C-alpha cells in the first residue's frame, strides 16, 4: 500500500511496492497520459514529476514515491483547465507528430522552465536529451521551449500547478 | 483530375438523424504504387471517402487512413473543406472504421447510406472483387505516402465538390433562383440578388434527395483558399494534455494484461517450457505456450513481464543458430559474384552496353556499399487489446492497415471477417512496422483463451527483436568516365529487389546502363521501413554519384546538374538547396557540405548536410532541404514531415544497426539501438517548391537523401569515403 498525492489529490494504491511508478500510474490510477517506451530509463516517455523533480517513472519503484507528490501530464494544466504555457507553446509551434513521446517531453520542459526560466541551448540539450522523439520533432521542441520561456516567464516559471 | 469520373462513383443520401452524407468510391488506375507481397497482384484499388454534414452545420471528413503523426486527418479535411467552401472552424474528422463500409457496397449500404442506388457496374466490382479490394485497400490505407496523392485528390476533393453542388441545387430550387447565382462561403449559401442566406444544414435533407453530380467541378489552383495554408493540426490539442488515446491506453472492464516472448531465432518453436517460477508469482493467471511464442497473462503488465523473465524456454533448432552478420554479408558477396560469373544477373534496367562502355572508358570507378538491418522502433511499442466473446472479436489497435489486419486475423484463425471489429487508435509511430499482421493475430490468439479482454504489450526488447527489418543490402557499382570526364556507363548490382520498383533507377542521363540484382536468401524477416527500398538505394546511388563527381574533378552539384537532362524539377530543387546552404562557400577544417537528391513517392527532395567531422562521431550541424511535391496542401505539416524524415534518416546513418549473431538479433533497447537526441539534432531548414506537377507524398521522401548527404559531407570534410553504415558504433569511421 502506498499513499501519494497525484495531481493534487490524495490517492492510495494497494499493489506490490516494487511495481514501477509508471504502471501504478497507468493501470491503477488510470492516468494513461504517461507513456511506456523502454522500461529502462532510456527514452523519457514515462517522465513525471516526483516531489517537483522530473523522474523516469518506469525506473522508480512505487515504494520510493510513497508519501510523495506526483504530477503527471494530466495535472499540468491549471485547475480551470487553462493550458500551461508549455502546452500552449506546443500547440503554437505544432510540435507533436505521433504525439507518443510528448507527455514526457512536456514534463521535462515544464521542469526545465521552472528551474531555468530563460534556458540556453545548452540548458535545453541537458534537460531534454533524456527524451527520445522518434518522429524527430527536436527542432520544434527547442523552439517551443523558447517560445514558452519568452511568452509568460512567470507562468512557465511557476511550473506545474500541483508539483 | 483526369480519369476519376470513369473510375469513381459518387453516392449521397441522408443518414438517420438528418445528416447529409456524400461518399466517393475510387478505383485507382495502374499508376497506383504497389508493394510486392502486400498486394495480391496487379489490380485496381478502391478507397471510399465520406463527408457528413450534420444538423448543426458541422462538417465531418471520414478519413480511411491512420494518423501516425503525419497530420493526415488535417490534410484530408482541408482538401474536403476547400471544395466544399466549408467553415474551417466547424470542420472535424473521424477515423473511418475498418469496415466494409469503406470497401464494399452491401455493408456500406447498411452502415451509412440507407437505400441509395449504386450503379451496377460498380456494385459488381465491389462485391466480386472484395477480397482483393480489401487487400489492395489495405496497402492504400497508410503507406507509400499515398494519402494526399490519392485519397485526397480523387476522394476528398470530389466528395466536397459534389456535396457543395448538391446543396447549391437544393437552395436554387427552394429559393427559385438559378444555381449559377448562388455562391457559397463558410458553410453558408448566399443569393445576393434576393438577399437570401442559409447555413448548409438547412438544405441537408433536400440535397440528400438529389442524385449526385456525375462530374463535380473542382477548383483550380488560383481558387484555393484552404489548400496551401498551414492549418493547425486537428489532432494536436489531444497530444499536449495526455488525452490522445493510443491502443496501449485502451482500458476495458475486467481487462487482463499479457507479455510475450518470441523466439530469439526466427522460425524456432518451443520445445520445453518451465513455468513453475512464473506461475508462483501473485497475479499471474496463465502461462500460454503457443508454440511459436509464449505469453503470460496477469493482473498487470509489470507482473506479466516479470513472469516472462522467470520462464525457462528451450527452442527448436532451425539450422541458423550459428548465423552471424559477417556471414550474411559474405553470402551477399558470393551470390553477387556468382550471378555475374554465370551470367545469371536478374535484369532491372538495361540500355546500351554498360560493360563494353566501361571497358573502353578512359577512367573506371568502382565501389561496394552495404547497409545493415534496421528496426523501426516506433515510440509506442507494439501492442493490441483484444476481446473475443461468443465468436466475435473486438480489436483495439494502432495499425497502418486495419482492414488488412482484420482479414489476416480472419484467415489465420478461421473467423468470418464480419465477426471481427477493428477499433483504430492513434499510432505512436508506424514507419511501416505497423502494416504487418503478426501482432494483431497474436493478440487475438491470446485473447481467445479468455472471455475477458486482454491487452498485449511487447517490451521494447521484443519490439526490437521481433521486427520486420529494413533488409541488410549490398550493392556494387562500376562506372566509366570518358576523356572529357562524363560518365558513359553505369553498372549497378544489388541484392533483394523489393519496392518501389523505381528505387533502383537513376535520374541521371548516362547512356549505357545495366541495373541488375542477384538472387540471394535473406535469412531475417523484413518489411517496409520508412521510404522502403529508397533508403538503401538512395544511399548507394547518391554516394556513388558523388564519387564519380570527384573522380571527374567536378563540383558535386554542378556534376549532377549536367546529368539531369530534361529534369527541370530536379534541377530546381538542387539549385534551391544549393542556394539555401551557401554551397561553395569556404569551410573550416574538418567541416564539409554534402548533397544528395532523391525522388520517391512522387516527391523530389534535395538535401545538403553540414557536418563537423572533427570528433569520433561526426556531428550534423545543419541540414537544408528543398522539396517539390507538386503542390503542398499543408506547408507547415509537410515541413514537419521533412524534418522528421531527415532525423529518421540521420539516426539510421549515424547509429542504426541491427546485427545478427548466433542466429538472433543482438540489439534490444535504446542503449544498444541508439537514437538521435536533442543534443545532436541539427537545425533543419525546409523550402517547398510548388511546381504544379502531380501531387507527391510527404511522409517518406525526406528520408532517402539524408544518409548520402551526410556521407558526402564527411568526404568533403576529411576526404574519407563512407561506404558502409552506420557511422558510429560499428567502428566504421576511423
Ligand atoms: S519508459 Fe521510462 S524512460 Fe523509457
Ligand atoms: S512525436 Fe512521435 S515520438 Fe515524438
């Protein structure tokens, strides 16, 4: 049994504590926006925020998240439903192609902009190199991060609303 | 539009609920592309598209293609809306069900059309040719960059134009005005003389009672208002908040989860299975030995995968247990040499006397190239959800060919195809892998042992090791140069002729050509991989042309230009990309520019790569691409496709290597099958040239030039000729 705050809501999950957070989120908390891509912390598709930090949920056991705060892609928008500046930039720049990697990309980008409201290219490289996009949307991801940073720095810097 | 009237049919009617529907059935002519092995044979293809006009004036394009990131729903909707003069703000899309409504008249009738009459000629071919139609349509669904070229041009636009004409006629009758005086704009009808106006929906019922026009008039290029505009992709909002539903996200009551283990050596079968440890795990429901694979069904996917890891499986010997990658290449070489020695070359193109001309040439240039197997590695691993109950199958899947998958299941497992319903989801990447029927069949084989739904997910390791790979291939090229440094002969030999047939042909005017291949066994299963045979032949041909240019001491762009006789479109993209890149400018040490030019799927793409070759692994700094696809419906979407295709091609050139040792695929996940990432992704600039030639494809044509442009850039940077890929990892770049 693990108790978590997920997207601002208290949740309990009664499963094997060794189960990776990813599968607890997808199959037990029924939040399928967080994706499975590799299972070995190589692709970033499963990125969520745990206590504010981006983590690869496929490689974090549920026990390590017990008592923690988790934010998934479903919790990035404001409670009023307003998109996060990063999400809006993703639409404005038309970033996603197949879209499968994009939950993880957005979670990494939100964390980056919270820590570095005006990231350099090197900052973007470092924060985003853990997220593979097989559709190759890297140029647009970079442009969208910069767009989000310049538009509403205060909002982007605020990070996720629940994390 | 040429021939569609003789090959197409338009039907219209009113649906339950009062929506007006227009459908177009298309029979494509002989120019439709054909991928051997996926298509039953020569034949015509039928694709039906539909438009619905609802009572609230919303227009829905029903698209018989799968959305795997290429923006197909949006481009199709744009083409429909253009001809219909629709209000883009109120245009939406639906994935066409994998259903005979989209290939076969009788069910289509029941599904959508009520009792509309269809000309007998067409009805016959729809009924009689059903199987072949389904197989052919399968191909057409999403592959070969066909959506805009065929479905859009001959389906969506015609349906939209027909719908508009019928609405105009209905309004004309009601208003007592000549149809010619009625204009349409933003899903409304206007009769300016009388000041009347009405939304389309007002006349839905009246239009539905009319007979459809035989030949609706399509707009000319100057009249386009939506086509050619970068409309925002309709599928993107759902892809930024986690709400887009991929098959892996489908959640059904009482669903169980399956993990699988396939044979390490293709074709092997289970001889012994020790599942005691797996079965002892909590949550494991069943271990299934299917002979050609083993599955564990459990309460959750993680547990199922753990149980798979705890299995002890012994497999039969196939005779390939000692096969290695070097032996595969050696076999290619042996078979190619034998074909030449024995005169058993399989002819592809022959004009003049290539060997005689080479013997008489003042300079002879010769090279051997090879490329390895490649996995697709779509971001969403292979998966499917199946529910079998009372002899009926429901399948949720991301597939490039849903109808073909359905028919393959019916055939393999003995179901009536009408007992199978395929629910198509978004694809988290496809690239050709998701046109295969293996995984839908596996999912149903597992699920038919239960009365609850089962979600089968492949681990990334299974996804990489149980792929249908881009085939490893070798080519040998011999060319002769005349005294004035012009190529006089082209002798090009390769292994494995697949599709498209023209992938091995060259656009260059070389008088004596012999293009031929050797029969050889490919021991590893293969399938279409983004741009199919163009990936390997684009690399071979465009690298060797570069070698020839240097042997002739000519500039690679100028050399190609000279050889592009009567090819103004090729020359235009080449000139454009040269201009974009500042071709010819002085470069710092270890930096170089390389060019490549490939036409595929009706689109001509030239790319120039700027490389920094100073490190152990070359770094691609910039890529410029110019593309002529005739006319581009959605420029930003097309640009994104070229960007994507460039990254896909560069990833393969730099890192892509699936190798076989002891008969099995060595690589397993992204640590040993690496991908290009953010920090090594180049800046990419794309220029679109609308030449008004026939519409070309968008998803694939950007891939083939990427690898040769990179290899040619490395030669420019450091004088090292790359004749085998990948550049990194294989230790091939000294
Ligand atoms: S699934 Fe977690 S990093 Fe790939
Ligand atoms: S959008 Fe398809 S993997 Fe990134």
